């Protein structure tokens, strides 16, 4: 928890981070499914928390990488009228309704969402600068992997697209559609989405790893002070450092790195 530095700051904010796992352990399959959940969640969160509940001007939901190579889903809400604790409660309530939205989606609708991501991943670079930037990004990403894993994964976007390719769904990239083979059916894709949600995002899961960041406006500073020293609340850098000493560490290797035989 933290208090806004500016005396004139009237906004509160909350970020709910739900870790799914290390990207290396998730691999292409897990990263692809998480990206699909994130894409659907963005519109759902904005529609519910921003448009319907009007909690604040800023509402966003997206996949993100935290320290090391841990990846997960993040929900951010900023509000000038609602305090962080209530914002967190509304986010949790939305997650419950979002789970039902996923369950109610037809396999074909889910497959179309996946096809949209595939199209983005396989989109051709129209400028030489874009082509260079894409290739150079793959080269630079090997700089911390050591000499054993120095070969850039130039094909990682295509391999990630393979994970989300569903039979019977055509993407805009016809050339890639000819080359690629569907890996799963739409119904299997839906099962994998619901499985990941139930295992790592649902509040009822014993595998859930969640942390909430709350920022209070100056007017709500007393709420922040009330929680200092309470179990489960981190109110200073020392608190954070103390907790980190007892946490396990996931592999830091990226999802595209293949272990040498």
C-alpha cells in the first residue's frame, strides 16, 4: 500500500495482479491461452467496471510480466470517488461474472477471438524498419541467456500463433493458413481457457497467487495508516524486502527457450 505524494491528488487506484506461472514452464501453450484470456478480459472489464459501474476514468485489464519471468493477468482501476478496498472488491466481483462470460461463450466465438490474436502475430511488416525491429528484438532477447542459448527464436510469433490456431477458422494471413496445421478444436480451446482460469485466476482456487497494490489519495491517508503493521499488508520497502526473502523463485528463462538435450 502507498499514499499519493501530491497533496492535490484526489484519485485512488488499485492493481490486482494474478500470477499464472513462469513463462518457461507455461511454454507456448500456456502463454497463448493467457493472451487469449487477456484479450477477452480487457473488453469485459472496461464494459463492467468503467461503463456500467462508472468506478473511474481508467480501467484496464491485460497480461503482464512481473519480476523474473512470472506472467499473469493484471486489472487496474483508478477512481476519485471509490476507495481502494472497494475497488478491489468490485474487481473480484467482476472476475466472478467474467468466469461466467467465458463459460457462456460458444466455442466458435472463442475461436474467433483466438483468430484475431493469430492475425496480429502473423501480420506482415510493411516497412523495412519494422522488419529490422522485429528481428533485432529476437536477437537482443538472447543477450542474457548465455552462450548455450544464443540462437534467436525468429519463429516465436509463428509458433505462438500455432497454439491458437483452431480448425475451421481462417485468419487474414492466407499464406500462413496454408502452412500451419490446426492444433486443437474450438471446444478443446475453450476447455483450456476455463482450466487456466479456474486454476490460477478464480478466487476459490488453492493455486491462486494474487497480490493487490493499493494507492490512497491524501484525503484517505488515515485508511493507509490504519493498515500499517497488520498481517498481510506491506506498507514500506522494508516490508516488501522481508517477505521476498521467504518466497520461492521460478525459472527466469523465457517461454521460447528450448532446453538443450
